[in-house]
C-alpha cells in the first residue's frame, strides 16, 4: 500500500528485522534488548491499565483511503492512502484525574538528542495543552545505551526556542541529565514514567 503525507511526500515504512535476528536478540542475557521504545511503552501502558493505575493510549493517525483494489469479492486491498492531518503527540490519557499528554522519541546518538525529531505542530500542541493545565512531557531514549529519560515539556520548549533563535539544533546529553530524570528499565512496568510523575508531584 502506498501512503503519502499531506505534502505529497511518500511515507516509507521501515521493515521489521527478520525473525532470525529477533530470535538471536531474545537469546541474549538481556532478554528484551532490541525492542523499540514504542514496544516498551505499549507494555508499560498495558500494565497501568490492567492494574487500574492509569489509562494511556497511543494515538492513531487518521488516514484517507484513495485507492482500493478488490482482487476477490471477499477481500479488499488498500493500494494508496494519505495521512489526513499531521498528528499531535504520541500518547495521551488520564492519571489521577489529570490529563496526560506526551511524545516519545529515540536517537542513536550517544551525546545529544536532535531537535529535528520534533515538529512545530507537536510543540504548538504541547503549549496548548499546558496552557489548559494538562501534564506534558517527553520520553527520550538513547537506543545504543538503552537509557531512557523523562523530560518535562517546559524544558523541551526552552531548548526549542533556543534553536529557533539561532542556537544549537540539539539537546546535549548533559542538558538532559541536568533537566530530566532517568527512568531505569524494569520488568513490570518496563518504563515506569508514572513513578517520575509522583516524584515530581505533578499529579
């Protein structure tokens, strides 16, 4: 299926690793090595939901179907589609009666986090939610080190404004360590960001 962004650019889906590669990684001493940040968060959010701690979901991206083929009477194949609108942030939900909204990003860089991973519409969305009392943050993962950080959106906005005003186009690892909070990878939940919310008394 061909999927395109609103600006006409084609959406390229990254291929998943071959099953043999995944099996090999599961055989490593650290069983979950190689999982993506999204998979970690999906497990974490399911843990929260099952235990009635919080209800957090990944937002679906609305798609406009353009072309559908019907090779069989009982089957339809989508051949071309477009994202109807730019998405906001990745996750939202409720915890202790508070609206939670956050973005999750990964980088392979060991020393900094590129701000190009974020988009202006996401920054604008975070500002709007914060102005109405919502709790906003970003979860950043340095994939090569398997390190995950919780960074309040108010800090992200400072670094974003710095870039807009001609400053550096990334957040240094040191700046993330100083302004954010590391989330140790656990078993259940995998990424316990609710614990950080409690530590910061945000809820």
